[in-house]
C-alpha cells in the first residue's frame, strides 16, 4: 500500500529533525547537511505533488485548494533552511549565539515545517487544530532563538497572543463541532472538515445562532495566526526578535497556513449565513488600510515588512468575503504571491542588516551600488508585494477588485485600489531609503547605527553576501516573476474553493 503524500512529507521532515539532532551531537556540518537533504526532498515532493494535484491526474490526500500552499511551504522552507547556515554563522562569530545550538535550530525548523504541512493537508477538524497549535509553539521557539530578553519577548509579545488565538480557535472549533453533532439524520460523530461543515450548515438553517458564534470565534482565533488586523500585534515583535530565516518562515509559511485554514473553515458558511460576507469584507478592508498606513510610518525594515503582511492578509480576507471564482482566485494569487515575495524581502533584509549592522532606514551610502544583486532582488519583491503591474500582487488585487465590481461593492473596489496605490508609493520609498540613500553625514544618525555608517567607506567595492545567500534570493525573485507571468496557476484551486 502506497503512502499518502502527507505521510511521506511528514515522515521525511520528522526523521530529518531527529537525525539532525543526533548528528549535531557528533558533527555539526553533518547535521546541517542532513537538514538540507531533508528539506530538499520535502520541497521536491511538495512542489511536484502540488503541480500534479492542480494540473495532472490528481493526488490522493492533496486537494487543489491546499496544493498552492503546499508548494509554497516547500519552496520557502527550502530557501529559509539554505539561508540559515551562512546567516547564523556570522552571528556565531559575533558571539550572539553559541554554535552548539545550530543543530537544534535546524531540528525545530524541520518540525515546524512538518506541523505546517500537517495543518495544510489534514481534513480532520481535530488534526487541523492540533497541527496549528503545534506549529505556533515551534514558531515561538524559533522566534526566541537568540534568548535575548526571552521572558519579556516570549511571554508578553508572542505567547500571550498565541494563547488568545488558541483559546478562540478552541472555542470556535468546539461550537462548530457541537452544532454539527446536532444535525438531523447524523449516523455518527463527524470527523472531517467537510462533514462538520455539512452538519453545521444543516443546523444553521433552523437555528443559526450557534453557528454564527462559532464562525465569529474562528475568525478571531485563525485571524490571529493569519496576522489579520486587529489581531496582528504579535507579528511585528516576532519579526524584530527572530533571525532573518525565521522572518521568512513567519510571513512565507505560518501566515499563509493560517489564512488557508481560515478560508477552508469559513468558505462553506460565507454564502449561507447573513452578514458573514460583509463582515469579512469590512475586516479585510480594515486590515489592508491599517497595514499600509503602519508601513508608511515605520523606519525599522523588519517591522515594516511585518506590517505589510497585515495588509496582504486583509486583501486575502477581502477576496474570501467577496467570493466567487474571481474573488477566490484573487485571494489565492495574493496569498501565494505574498508568501514568496515576502520571504524574498525578509531574506534580503537579513543580508542588508548583516552587511550594515543596522535595520533602520535610511541605510548608508547608496547600497544599490555596493549590493546590486541584493538590491535588484529586493526591488523585485517590493514591486511584487505592492501590486506594481504586471507583477503577481497586481493580478491578485485586480482580481479582488474585479470581483467586488461585479457585485457592485464600490466601496470595496475603492479600498483595494487605494491600498494598492499606497503600497506602490510606500514600497518605492522603502527601496529608495534602503538602497538608494545618499546619506554621508553621521551626525543625524542614531548612535546604534553610526558604526554601520562608518564601516561603509567610499573605497568599498562590493558588499554582497555569500554566493549561497545570493542564489536563494535570486531563485525567490525568479519565482515572483514566474507567478507574475502565470497567475492562472491558481485557477483550479480557486474553482475548488468557490465550490465549497
């Protein structure tokens, strides 16, 4: 009997995590090699299976809805793992972390990817809840990897929102399951998401109150994991505290998995419960507008990337609220394009911070000449995220706006177009201040940034990161271009999601 795709992927990652931890006790280079091999195998299987599920004969256990996110987890997970070694070794040389902890970092990363894949692939309501919470706990360990101000950061800035999200999700899933168990003619306890949705919908036709409360609680609980405003307060702090590869995993894996969970759970109810589509659209618009305004007022490179994730999550939820094949396609294009582009931006920002010693804007001395490849890759990611035509972010937002226009929701069209325009302006400013700044004077520079300014002299030639890190960023930039050329890749998943 052949193993399912989900089983193969999880076995590869969990076995890789265990072997990495064991190998790390004897040889750290061997541990790093094991982690890279495990992640590489996972990426090949994930991307190949996703393509087959979307455009081939289908893959048992892998629905077209989950296929794009599975491919994203494979690509971003591999990129972050490859980036980890060279990036963290610099921090080891700076005595910020101990070298003996590197294998543990790889092991936790592999386990996090396994939990994220389990949450994406499972059709069990219990499996979805447990996988999401395990992934959240493992992500907390990665965020606090530096152990700097561990108690305050993890207890108050990350774990408290995590626990609140867990509480709301648990209450929402329990109410939804309770409603499904009251469905007439039920032959046994519902276990799958589809069975729970069918049972809850049957109950909602006569007494919708319980189901409405369940949906509201799930929007809050899963919206916390998806960095949806106003439940997003954890994500800026997580980006600031975490190493650059973890930032890529937050915006490129954790948030997309949370958004997909929200879409899978809420989609069956959006057209049959009064007020749910409108509430999702309002929540999406709020997140879009707040996120882009926070980016505009931010000077910390990591924080502004985190706030941009809030805006992109809002665009996805806006598409979910509008519904239809066009709206769902726009939501999925935004989701996948954002995941790849934001992973690229997080890793490029990590290279900039490592080179200059600062993550504040403006960066010194015209970095586009000193780091031309990193600068070009960052520009590609910024244009893709902001919605510059004809890149992937533009096609996603255009589809969402088109779906809103078809329903004559002109205020939603205005919100999408306004935030798209603001995003283009804001990210043009970000790239200019990060790579095209002509700052020469150190007088006005913050004290913590002066060493970075002083280190970049006029005699410097190239300050690009190692070839491995450049390769990762270039591959992600090419992935953004490919998604921009072929946004129709999301059509099979959009049709399946709209049919929920």
